[in-house]
């Protein structure tokens, strides 16, 4: 074994290294395939993990010495729960907390932590400026004055603040000025949320955020010697099912599970990118084996075994994979830095994960996985070429041409295999809901497409030949013949293009369908004329309104109706879901969208009477719920046990919604506050008039934002854009792949046809004619890729829609082939092909005629 | 013979008495704890009043000498260990109106609430928070509680002069049923009038706080310290509470010592 390893290393050094040095550009281009795939994998996962890491870090830093945290979803719970917890036997210290993210002008997000300073220092270290052990300059004034704030040194320095400085922040009661009464030095707590953290008294925070008499959370430390699990169990039993008792670290894990759907999309994108990279590597190695036949023959004649030849080529692919992975990983970290901000915003807006300034946290696991995946991908890509190289007969080693061709037998075998796999995928579609069956069918469909790609490329090239000949008789024929005579070389590039285009079309189709569905939903369901919000951002549920505002707004001239809307996330069946409390009677009159399941009139009547609840279609898909099914919803004051009386289309939240009547919510949560008001303008008044009246009504007294329906729709579509912005990364990669693949193919093609091109020049072909031959060949490859790409894209779209329905967001989207995107892709890909052909074409015309004629 | 018998009986009687004395002495030695408890009880009795009121000036000096000052009025009603206390801050302006209600219990820790007029909210000071410093002073919330004599075990450590005055030196250890941040305290009680002159509080074996009682004068028959100085020995800071206009046995109403009452301006 040792001798074999040594000989493999010697072969790499003496045979492979000179070949790479001679074909530097091709080697680089080949490696780029792995670089791109690994870069996408590392970039997206690293950015994703950085945001989640920052989120977990914030939780842990704020938690301090907390052993357990008690929550009841986003909706909070009444203050009285605190006494119950404090009196529990395992509890040593229990303190309440309110946590809210606010938008500070010019600063981005700030996390405001409301605590009871009379006891909070038992759990959290407040390391104050000035070296004093006091919580603040004067703790009594801090408590006595509701405008008191402690900020971090990072925030203070950034804003030139010191003790005694004033700071304006938006509150439920309008813009208020706060006084900095303490500055925290850099410490575990102060570094939470990137330093954008402020601490205030909890009762002042209740007022600031319109929380009434509720807390968001209780943080507690156990008495010494009390086992955590025992305490958790005891408290859960004491408080009942509506409460969540968890260690702080678990909340970070829950955020990660919330992003499962998003992670799946990231994994799929990365897998596609690596798949495409694999094809580029395969193409290059397959061509290299062809070109180095004589070299292989000589090695075999000198005594090299088939095994050694195989390991030589596998070794080359492994080295290439390793180099590509290392470069790709480094590139990926750069990409992560660029897209982290965007992903952070996406996770905050769509999933409610509090966003903050993040540093890129590279995880060794991600980097290690990327290296392994890159090397494995390269090895897999090199398997077939290595096997081909090992089979080279020394006697036939100098024979040219036959290895490029696909024999009739091989073509038949490919076709049969492709048909079988296509059949398998069809069966899997109808076989049931099992995940393994579905993804098995998906994989079979892709592999079938890849198997048939060479045969299809060859057939299409033959179909294209007369067209090209008609365009340019000489150049067109030469270009077409080049494709027909080297189907393996051609098909690898075409396959890479096909996969890229299939991915783009699937994403584009999904985006188009989602858009249509969302617009339809907004037209029929989200149809209030005005939205009275505590923030310009529809996703921020930090501040709430008192219910009395409903009557105040309704009393204004021109207001036809006011609906109170209350929402908040909660954990349900192990996954997050949005609980929505609305006045069902009122919604029955305004919602024009027919339910997906259930009778419209009946479902609203029953829900209003507290005899049932509604769920969104996305939740029903994700959790496999059906009409009539009785579900339980734990609440702070009991468990709601009701049947599903209607399934409706609702895109309010990615996680899916459960909708109950407002009275039911008040009964079980003892909370009458409102997230936003939906206002309908009466006939005879204009929207702008009513909007102005609402703004004037609360000017100087309360912070409100009155959004028109159009503004709200724009905001929601902006959110959808963010979600699908990931696709732009994919599209960019696809175009890069297109260029890369075509350049690679053409480079190999030109090298292979050096003698042929030399002969052409010798018999008088002009430079322009040779260039055109290369360009036409490039355009022809693009056309083949487009045709096959559209075909596979149509199939891939179906599967992507199914993935979205089953695993990502429960979205049931209509199948609509993105014709516009397809038409736009045609000139883009043709232009990319043309651009890719520029350098190879120049290289073809500049070569020495004598050298070309001598080339074997 | 008769004399001899009489002498023998007398001797036997003496031996019996001696034996009894020795036996009793072994079974029931002289209990200094009883004396210590009696001293503390007497000291409490001598300060008992139906009610009390004073104006307080609270000065805090940090380790660097920076001083802050607040003023309050304190009303108290009820017997020692079962009393109710209301503290209302009167200065500076930022804290005016903040009130604290303390309800002491003989058999358990006191209940404490704080009222903040600016946000119109009261909050209960939870039991586990009693070790927290009282609003930046060197007193903790626990230090503001009255302790019933039966909440601790006492040991007389002897006598010691403090500022030239002869005092009993008594150690008190909280009973297991009484949750306390301190493991023990040493108190000096004047022998002449049972007034406290000093108390040192310990956490484990380390002294953490020292309270000295100064300007002791007789007010309506009760020996009253008009100056209380608490020193936090770890932080090096000092808090001085000066009692002004001390009055006892005023006609205060029970209704003024409730949560509703402290919410009133």
C-alpha cells in the first residue's frame, strides 16, 4: 500500500503537474466549477448561521445567570403569574422582563430590555461606567422617572451620549425624550444585540410599548441543588399548558427550527450549484482523458497498471477538488459578508428573528463540510473519466475520434435507463405523501434528464445543422459538425446549462405563482382602505394599542368601519405559528375570498360564536390539518379545544396562521390590546381625507402610522421580493456557469481541433471566418442548452412547487410556466455564449499555422 | 452519741445540697443565651411605642466621597416585629412622592411594596430581592425590616466599652426559618439604657456592614439614636440617616398603612 501511495504521488508530480501547467487556463476554468458550488454553499450557510449565532448570543447574553425562562408566545401574560412563579418551591429568584425591538432613526434596530431593577441584578451583571457597583447613578431616580434609560458604551459612543444626555425614541404615546442615567461598559450583557441595547424599568416599558399589565417573560434562577429538569416539570405543571418553560439556549434552537424551510431552499440552491460544478469538472476530465490517450497508452506500455491510471486521474480530480474547495470556501466567506445583511433582514421580516448587526461567524463544521463536499463532488465527477482512462488499450491509444462518439449501444442503454427512471419518478408522484418517495422521484427525474442529455444534444445538433448551414454555409456546417462529432464534450456543457436554466425557470415560476397568489389574496382579503399601525413596518409587533382607540377612530367623520387585529407568534405542535385574533363578524362582511375548504357564511358564524376556528392553507399543508379536525391551542388561561371550521388563504405570515375570534382571545389571554386597526372608508369620503383625520386625531399624543392599502401592499410585496431575492444569486450563478461551461467547451474544442483549424487557415480561411465558426459553435451550444433547459425547467417547476407546498411554507401555488422569464433568458444566454466565445475565438485565429499542422 | 448523729445528719444534708448543686449545675448550667435574649427583648421593649414619625435626611457617600442626599418622612404603627411602616420621599423633586410600605411579621419575612407616582404603579419587592441595596444606599431592603426577638438565636459574648460607654456584646444568628443574607450579627447594647450603639453584620465569617447609632437622646421617654451610619465595608461607602422631628405615640390610623393609602398623593 505504501509503495502504491508513493507511486501515485510520483505519477501526480511527473505526469499530472506538467499537464496542469501546460493547460493552466483550462485547469482554472475547471476548478471554477467547484469554486462556485462550494462558494454558494459556504456563503449561504455561513450568512445564515451568522445571523442565528448572533440571535443565540443575544439570548444568552441577556439571560445572564438565568436557568429557565417562562414565556407564552409573542402575546405575553398577566403580571399575576410572577407571584405564582416566585412562590414556587424550586425558584430562587424570578424577575419579569419585556423585550422589544424598535427602529431608531439612523441607527437601525435597538433592543429595549425592560426589567425590574430592584431585583434584576440577581440575574444580570450591569457593569457600569465609572467603576461603581451601582446599577445607575441614582437607582431611585431611575425607578421614579419613567424616562430613565441605561445604554451601552458602544451605543453611547456612537451617538455621543453620556450620563444625563437626552435621547428621543418612539413610544406608544408618541415621540418621547429619555434620559441616559447609566452607561454600561462592554460586558457579556452590554455586547448583546451588537451593543444596540438599552435597559429601562419594566413598568415604564409596559407603558412605552402599550403592554397594559403584561410581561413578555419571566427569567428565573433555581435554588442551589435543584435539578433543572425537575424544576422545569414542576413549573410547567404549576402554570399549565399555555406556558413555555425552557432554558435560554432552547430559544436559540427554536429559532433555528423556524428556519427549516428557508434552510431547505439554501441547501437546494447549494446542491444545484455543486451539481453544475460537477458537470464542468466531468466535462473537463472526460476531454482530458481523450486528449491524453497517447500519454496513457505510453504509461500502460511502460508497465503502469489500470489501477494506477485510475488513481492518477482520481488523484487529479481530488487535488482539483481540494484546491477548488479551499478557494471556494474563502470566496464563500466573502459572499457571506455581502449577503448577511440581506439574509438578516429577510429572517427578521419574514420569520421574526430579531435582526441586529452581525459579524460573520464561520463555523468549522460548515467549512469542513464544504471542503469534503467539494472534494467528493470532484471525485464523483472524475470517476467515469478515470474508469475510461483505466480502460484505454495501449494499442488503440493513438486512435483518434472513436472515443468522442457515443456508440449506438451506449445511446440505447442511456435511453432505456432514462425511460426507467422517468417511469420511477412518475410512479413516485402518485405513490403517496412520503418525503422519501417524493424526493426519490425528484432525484430520478433529474438523473433521467442527465442520462438523456447527450443523446438529446446529439439529436438536436443534427436538427440544428441545416439551420446553421442555411445561416452561414461554411461556418455553420463546421460549427455543427464540431458539436456532432464530439457529443460527450458538447453534452457536458449542455447538461450544465440545462441544469442552470432548469433552476432559474423553477424559481421564476415559483415567484410568479407566489406573486399572483399574494396579489389575489390582497385584493380579496387584505382589503381595508387604511391600516393604523404602531410602526411603519408591518412585521414589528413591539407596541400595541388600547382597544378604546377603535371607538375613537370609528367616531371620526368618513370612517365606515374599524376592525381590531391582534397577532402574535406562538409555539404550536413544535413549530412556530401565528395566532390571529379578529372580529369574525366584521371580517365575514369584508373578506371576499372564497375559503379553500368550508362554507364562508357558516365558518365565520361559528368562529364568531366561539364554536370553531380557521386556519390558513399554508398551515394546513405544513401540519397536515383538515376541515373538521379538532385542535388544541394552549393559552395562559386554559386550553382552547375547537374544530377547524374553515381553511382560508392567508399570507400574513410565512409560518401559517390560526385565526380565532377576538372575544375568545381576550377570554384565554386576558389581554385586550390591539396590534393594528383596519379602517374602511365610508362612501362619500376619500381615503386621504380619512387618513389625515386619523393622523390629526393622534398627533402629539400617540405614535401611529396610517398606511393606505397601496402602501401596505407595497410593503408585503417588498417582503416577497426579499424572499425571492435569493434567486438573483442563483440567476447570477447560472449565467456565470453558462459562460464558464461554454468557455471550457470551446477551449477544449479549439485545442482538439487545432490541426483542423490549421488546415483551414492553410487553405485560405480568413480570420473572421474562423472566429465566426467558433462563435456559431458557442451560440449552438447555448441553443441546445436553452431547449433542454426549458424542457427540464418545466418539469423542475412542478417539483419545486411541490417542495414549497410540502416543506418550505405550505404554499399551494398554481403551475404557471414563466414564459416571460424564458423569453428574457434567450437573449441573455445567447449574449453570454457570445461573450464566452470571444477569447477562444481569438485564441483560435492567433495560433501558429505550422504548430497547428504539426499538432497530433 | 446524739451530737454525733446530729453532726452526721448535718453533714449529709450539706453533701446532699452540694450534690444537688453540682448535679443541677451539670444539668442546667448558667445560660448566657437567656440573658442575651432578655437583653435584646428589654432593648426592644424600651423602644416600643404605639406609633412613631420622623423626618429623615438620607446622605450617601461613595468610595470617592461623592455625596447624594434625599429626604423622607417615615410613619410607623404597631408593636415591634408586627409593625407597619410607610416611607415617603420628599426630596429631591425627581423622587418626590415615591413611597414604600413595609409590613413586618413576627414569624416570617416582611412584605414590602413600592409606589411610583410618575408611572402610577406599585410593585412588590420580592423576598429574594431583599439583599439588594436600598436604592443605592448602603442599607439593603432586609436592613429596613424589623426583627422579632424570636427570629434569631442570641449569645452573650461579654462586655465591651464603645465610646467610653459600657455595653453588652451580643451575637445573633438568624434561625433557619428566617431567610437572611447575613450569617450572623454582633450588637453592642448600652448597659445603662439598653440603647443600641453598634451592630456589625457578617456574611459567612466576613464582616460586610457596620451600623453605628449616634446622637442618642431621650425623646418622650424613649432613648432614640438620631443618627444612623451604615458603612459598607466591601465598597467603602457610607450612608447616614439623620432623624429629625422624632415623635412617638401619635394618633396614626391603620388605614394609612395600606397599598391604597400609599397610592394617595
